[in-house]
């Protein structure tokens, strides 16, 4: 029994302590850290930008191309055209077209009449419907329906007769402006009845007035000299329908 205890004592007897083990472990970790530094340090140093020097002067900032373009755009507001002109509403041209329709003998300006201006035609269509309404006739649908069908028919006819051709907007603009004499006829129908010989004669005069003005404008805008009577005939048929609405 004493030999076994002596053997057990000799087996566990050692000069190596736990403190020495912890000290050796810390030294080994320190040496590994010095030999192999962490990769995050290099990555962090690479990500850090180098300080850039300011090339401008105090209270005098440098202008970039974006700043210059913004300033030029802000200065361009003064050079923009008016809103009515961008919408295609030119009161001077409307007045000139109205005078051309009121005076059938006045030569028409083809450059002005070839515009697709629908402001005057819409006003005259509304005026025709309003005067018919004052006379006790609700014919707004007939006015717009016959206007649309008439514009399509005259457009097809003019494209067959003229070499350059014409647009739908130009045809609608000319036919709409030439409705102004028909508005005068419908306004007179509010005052007295047109169902008689004086009313019939007045209606025939207004039809000739409208068709003559429309044919004059078409021949001037499309350079169709010598074909005014050929254009005036279908225009007279169209305005005759409006005269029937006004008289009856």
C-alpha cells in the first residue's frame, strides 16, 4: 500500500504549474498576431479615402457644368413665348381671318389661312348654337354633326383637286371661320321669322357669302387659281344645310 501511494505521488509530482501554462499561451497568441496581422486592418485602411485639397477660394466657389446649365435654364424663362402663343391662340390672326370672312372681296393671306386655328371656329359654332337656342331651336348636335361630316367631305374633295394637299385642321379652321355670316342669319331669326320670301332671299345671300369666302380662302391657301367656283359649289351645299336649320 505504501508503494502505491509513493507511485501516485511520483506520477503527479511536477514543477509545471497552471500559471506557467497561461503565460505560454498568451505569448504564443502574441507572436501569431505579430506575424499574421488581421486582414480587416488592411481593408479598413484601403477603404479610407485620402484627404483631398480644396482647390477653390474662400467665398469664391467654383462653378460646375451642372450649375452653369441650371443658371442658363433659369435665365431662359424670360425668352419663352407667351402661354397663348404656345397654345396656338393668336388674337391678331383671328382678327385678320374674321375680317377676311366679313369682306369676301378682300384678298386672303395664304400663310395665315393655312394655319390650324380652331379657336375662332369653336366660338362661331357655339354662337350659332346659342342664337338658335334663343330662337327656340336646340340644334347643338346637328351643328357639330354636320360640321364634322362637312369637314371630312371637303377635305377629301380638296385633296383630290389640289397637288400639295390640305390637312384636316386647315379645312376645319376655314369652314369654321366662314360660319360667321350664318351666325348673323341665326341672330336675325331671333328678331323676326325667316319663313317667307325676305327670309329666303336673306338665307340665299348668306349662303353665297359663306361659300364665296370659303372658296376664296381655299384657293389662296392651296394655290388653286381658276378653281374657285368648283370649290364654292360643295361649300354652298354645306352651308345650305346650316341655313335650313336656321330658317326652319
